[in-house]
């Protein structure tokens, strides 16, 4: 299949190009598009065949449902059984924006779109291109992140192209995404609501509005969860994993730097090609084959924005090992740390702690 490339201005997109993309969605095709978080790969959420094609193009396991994107909160009422009062409060406050809410779904949502679950994940993105595409398609759009399953999510159209060229109908290129990590996922089909995936909307901001929200154990997990603990299919799958082995070093900054130096030296001596994902505050301490900064520790939004791009960049240098520094888990740091821990396959070293202590 030839993938059509449509470049648009993210602030003021050419509506004829969006119309071309919307026409593809309406006839059951696949279009990648920018959102404020990461690029999504869209299909008509109410068309089972289109959604099946979406899973195939991404090589995504069929048990992991995509998020359904809407351009108007009123659309939710058609797709779900019940909108709890807490959901209305969250939609009012955070939509459009990087917050996905999970509801019990109505009859009109096909089984494949929800992977056979009785719930559906819905969000309204805050991006002109995404909103115009949904409006002009006249359908809710099912859109997982537009990467091959297991790869870091795409934050540019180029990333989408690397993973999916020839596998999808079109890519709407609206430049780099702003937030850089995916939306926060909150399950409202249970009470109290449960945060399943940290993302672009910080936990602290949600708690100010609905104070009883709980964090699922997965959010801060430092090891693989057992099957009975899993509430979101995405928790069970391999994610964000570059080709290289990733080691995450967590702790206070001086101890982290010392550990990173020690690891880089010892892998270097073994003839391994080493990449380091450092921060602005520490990057000059290191000598390795590739050293990149995720951003400043005092600006976790910039770290989130750079994270997936840098995982891809370091990996493209064909390093054997990526040593990444952990950052604080406050604000967007919670999402960053959750992605880094998963990317490392939970290969986490606590710097500055005696061996054997937890
Ligand atoms: O920012 C985002 O959320 C991006 C952009 C494109 O909107 N989308 C995204 O989609 O990250 P995806 O499919 O890569 O991640 C959706 C997550 C997965 O972890 C999936 O398991 C979970 O949401 N999910 C979807 N439906 C669910 C449900 N009914 N119950 C629990 N988790 C669900
Ligand atoms: Mg994804």
C-alpha cells in the first residue's frame, strides 16, 4: 500500500487535506494524525473491519483495545451506558486534553473496538488537526498510538513513517507533538476511580478535582505485575522497548551519576557500545559512545516531551546498552518514570543503596 503524506499547519490546518483524510476514515481506511500527546493511528471506531485492520497494521495483540477519540463531550453519551457524576466533573475540567476516561460501553460499540471488554476508553484530544479530522469524519475515531506494537510512541510524523510506511493509508503531518507522553487513563467504571496509566494530566491535578482517585499499583510498579493485578490490557504487554537493553538508574543525583559512570565504564571495557540518557544537570559528567540529555530536572514537561524521541534516537545509533537516569515522580515525572521502568523491562538499579537492600 502507498502511504499518502499530508503536511498541515497544526494551528491552522488546510481543511481540504483534512477532508481527504476524513474520507479515508469514512471508507474504512487508516490515518495517522497528531494529538497534543503523541501521534494516533485512527480508524472508524464503529466499523469492526476498519478496527481489525488497525490492529493488524500496528501488529497489536487483539486483547489490547484502543482509545476512542471524540470531538465533542456530548458524543460520550451515545457510546456509554452511564456517565457518572465524577466523569462529568473531569470532562468539564480536563477536556479537551490528555485525559482518557473508562466507562461501561453501550451496544453501538463493536466488540473488536473494546477487545471484548464491557468498558470503553474515551478521550477528547486538544489538537486542531485531531479535532477537525474527527468532526469531518462524522465518526468517533479509535486511535492507539501510531507505532508498531512494543516501540516507543511516535511524537513526530517521521516516527510514524519509520514504523508504518506502506502499512497505512495516510499520515497527517502536523509537526512534533507538544506533551510527548500519552494521556492519563482513569477508570470510572469503578468507585473510587482508579488511575491506570499516568500521562499528560498529572495525578496531583486530578486529585484537586476528584479527591478519592486512587493510583493502580502498576503506575509505580518496579517489577512486572501478576496477571490478577492487571486492570488494563496495556499493562500486560511489552512497551516502549528499544532494540538495546535498557538499564534505569534511580536515586539521588550524585549517587545516580556515580552509578551511571561506573556502569558505562564497565560495559565499555567489555566492548559494548553504550548510550546514556542523562539530564541537563549531569550530561557533562559522562563519557560514552552516545550521550543525550532528556532535559532539565527542574522542567519535567521538557523531559516528557523529549523522552520517546530520544529513546528512538539513541536506539538508531545501534548501541548495545542504554543507561537512563531516573527523575522525580512529581507531576509529569510520574508518567516519565512509568515509561522508563517499562522500557527497561524493570531492570532498575537503586543507586546509593547497599546491595541486597530494597
Ligand atoms: O495520548 C494517548 O492516549 C494516545 C493518543 C493517540 O490519543 N493514545 C494511546 O493509545 O496511547 P494506546 O492504545 O497506545 O493506549 C491505550 C491504553 C492501553 O494501555 C489500553 O490497554 C488502555 O488504554 N485501554 C483501552 N481501553 C481500555 C479499557 N476498556 N479498560 C482499561 N484499559 C483500556
Ligand atoms: Mg501505545
